[in-house]
């Protein structure tokens, strides 16, 4: 295994900058000390999470990507570091003759900026390996993905890989999918309210609350007044559950069978291995 390159002592984020440069209120008064401490605590947590994401992203590339491979590049804050590592190793010459397939416009732009040669499924339908993050992972290695809005392209690419390597920090592990993160479903804009009702009425989705994603499609927070649109020109409805999903595979099949549904964020039976970064180090589940 190639050794990991030395990581920076700290990854500065916007929260980090705010912590060291306390903002002022409209009245011109500086924040009180306990407010500054709160921001610094949030900054420390974010920095720690970024370090964990970087560890698993780099390890996945070091362990599973070899010269001459066709590689699927995932989307999201964890997959970002895997893409970064591929670019770094290509630049150093440790990796050669790599072709990569990005799963979103964001990942495509990052890969291009790093000089990673890109292709598509149209010319390369078979991949050696795909690396991506996940929003939830259950004990059977079933996943919820699509928090970043790229679920269709992610699934199209990752289902064609000989190995699908999932990279997460320990906070993404759960006893059952559903309550910890909404299940995204990509639907056509045409009669989207009808499609939402059809999905919510499925027996396997009983009790869910369907919420149309608004603002940016790259997160499931309401951050705009317009309906979120994916890279494919579709909408996303996020299914919120209070109880764990009893049968993710059955739900996946039922949702996919609804006319008007493009695809969903349940990735069942696809994971080759899950690399997990936690306070006690890195572990791998297969």
C-alpha cells in the first residue's frame, strides 16, 4: 500500500476563519466570549470531520486504485478527497494511464482542475473501481446516498464497477436506514406532485413524509425559493422517516417501479467494502 502523504496540521474552513476573526453585530459590538468559544468548538468539530474524510478518501485510492484502471469518481465532501488523491498521485507519477468517470458536474470540474483524464459510460461501460461517500450505512452495507443530489449519475456509474468502495466517517453508521437521513428520490418535473403522492402511498414507504427539495440540489436543506433541479434537469423529493426502514430492498424496488420516478438513493447490495474513519482509527467492513 502506498503511504499516505503528510496531511496538513489543520484544514481551515470558513468556520475556522470566523473563529479567529470574530464577526461584529450590526451595532458594531464584538461577539461575547462564549459566542466566540461556540464558534471555535464548531470549527474544531468541522476540522476533525474533514480530517476523517481525508483519511478514508486517501486510503481508498491507495488501496484500490492501480495504474491502467478506469475509475468512478463520486460526489460529495468525502469523495472530494478521493478525487484529490487521484490527481495528486497522477501528478507525482505514482499512478499512470488512469481514466475516470465523474458522477456530477462538480466532480467533473474538480477532476479537470487536477488534470485527471475523463471519459464517460458511453465509451467505457465497465469500471475497475468506483469510490464514493454515503449518507447512511446499515449493518448489511446498504446505503442511503444522494444528499448531494447526484444519486442518479452515482448509481449509473457505481453499479458498473467491479468494486464499489464506500468511504465514510463513523457518524454515518446506523442500525437501520431512514431516521438518520432522508431518502432522496429523483423524479421528473412533469406532474411532480402526483409522483410524490404515488411514492408516499407505497406500502413500504408507509409513515414517510415526502418533502420537495428547494433551493440548491446539492443539499437537502431549504436554501432557496425555487424547486431544486439536478444535473439531469429533474426534481428531488426527500422521504423523511421516523422509524427504521424494515426492508430497504423491497422499498427500493417499489419506488423504482413508480412511473415518474427516475431513481432513488437506496443503494442495496452494491458495496464491496466500506472504509470507516473513527476516533479509534480506520476500519474496513466487507
